[in-house]
């Protein structure tokens, strides 16, 4: 029995050590550009079971919304629509009305504050299905977390143009949040230069991040190529040609609401993976090293676009 107890103790110690090492590895990735610990913590929190899958119009969605709104304030954003970060979103379909809200904040530009770049990422996901929570770590807690890190940087170092940061509701299915935001911007006669949409940016075993949109808006190609030349991930262009069929991402996320109004877009995301739209899309299945480097790349790309738009290179 003593030998069995000793063996059990050794196995338990090894297991605990492995778990601690794995946890540390997932959170101790250094970066000189973004706060990697906070980046990962935001994904962990938004994809926790407590958020109940963040489905549009549910209590879980409301919990996620409250968390994102708090983080908007913490990173230094200011409300864009009135005194609150929330913009009401309503969708009616199949005889049912669903209500949620976008979270929208702004950093005012130094040189051209009346002209806007719009960075978006949807925070909703699929909710609970057959008793399983679909946590959506990559889709799209990751995009929201990268958006927050980008916003934090520009809050510290204001951009040339104003940048609107919007965590959108209702992307999974109706696309209601994006349509609501775009309609408001058009009604307000806002000058929107470009939408940069972040959707699934944390899960790639090949270290590949795609930038879609240059096929429709060729002025973006040299900007992406310049960032790709020094990016810590493989920044690739593609997934934006009609002949690709389902592999054409032009209409597959919130950027489409901008595109159909002839507002240029750049969609940053990874290709579908084994956990896409599955209950296994958890914090534990993202690729943390890639995610941190992807967030760095996203920030660099937004900086580049802001600078080049100032020079009038569109």
C-alpha cells in the first residue's frame, strides 16, 4: 500500500506540475507591443461557461456586453453615441423580436477627427445547444480581445484620424449589429474611410492570418504587403474573390454591411479549423503564441492604414 500511495503521490505531483506549466505557458507570452496577459485574460473571461455562449438576446449575451463595456472604459475609450457605450440593436424575424446592443467607443484623431476608421469585432456567439455551452473562444472572443488591445494603444497614442471601436452584437445569423451601426453612421453623415473587421484571430497551427478585401479595394494591397514583410505571423491575402464560392469571405461577417454601402473593408481572420462552431471552441484550444503575434500584427496594420490615409493614398 505504501508503494501504491507513493506512486499515486508522484503521479498527482506530476499532473499538477504539468497543469501549472501549461497554464503558465498560455499566459506568459511576452510582447513589447500588446499586453499579452490581458489579451489572453479577456478571451478566457469572454469564453467562460458563465457567459453561456453569449447568444444574441440572452442573459449570457448581456453578461458579455457588461464585461466589454467595462473594458472599453478601462482602455480609455469614450462613448460615441451619447453618454453610454451601448447602442441598441433590435432584430425581428420569424415572428420574434430579439434585442441586444453594440458597444461603441471612440478615440478622436489629432489631424482629421471628422474622418473615421472603424474597427469591429462581434462579441456574440451560439449560446447553449442541447445542454452544451458553445463558448466561442476563437469565434469571436479573440477578435474582441484584439480590438481592446488596439484601442488601448491608440488611447495612449492618439491616431491621425478618429477611430471608432465597435464590439457588435447579433453577427451569428442576422448580422443585426453591423447593419445598425452602419445605418447610424450613414444617417449621421459620418465620413467613414475603412472598416477593419476582426473575426477569429486566435487559432492557427500554421501561424496564418488572412487579410481579405484587397481584391475589392486594390489600394489596400501594398499596405498589407508592407506589414506582411515584417509581421511575426504569415499575413496572407485572399478569400475575397467571387469564384471561390464558400471560400469567399466577402459576405461572411460584419464587414459586409460596410461593403454593400461601398465602404472599403479589410477582414482579418483565420481559416476554419476543427473547433469552428463546435462546443470545443474553448480557451484551451486556441493557439496563444500565434494569437499574441496576430494581435501585434493587427495593431501594426491599423497604424499603417491610419498613417497612409493621412497621406491621401487611397
